């Protein structure tokens, strides 16, 4: 690699980085820090990805599959909250029962 192509590579990397940083700065004043979507992501991360208590004993895939079932039930059956809850809870209980989680 000659010196010219190295400089072109370097400048294109700098440009690509700073274009996105500039765009983020320009739109950051429009984002609310306490928007419900951020609260939802925090809830999902704390309860499903990094749980505490007894849920920490349940494997990650035992938590992600019921979450997917809850979303499917919610969106496919008329966006009813109770349907999503029932689908998620039923999936979690079934996985734990069939795979023999101790203490259940």
C-alpha cells in the first residue's frame, strides 16, 4: 500500500466517523431522555438480559423464547395486552416444566 492510498483510507475513515457524530449531535436535542421507549428498553434489559433473583437461574433462551411468543400473541391476536401476558407466561412455564428447572 503506497502512501497516497493510506491517506485516502485514513481520511475516508475520519469522514465516515465524523459525519455520523455530526448527525447525532444535530438530532440529539429532539430526543427525550425519559421517553417511554427508553424506559421499555431499560425494563427489557434488566428483567430479561440481566435479571436478578430467581429469574437469574433461568437460562437466557428460556427467557427469550417466551418473550417472542408474547410479542407474537400480542400482535397476531388484536394487540390485547392480556393475550401477550398469557402467551409469555405459558411459554415460560412450559419451557421450565419440560426442561426440568429445579425448584419449579
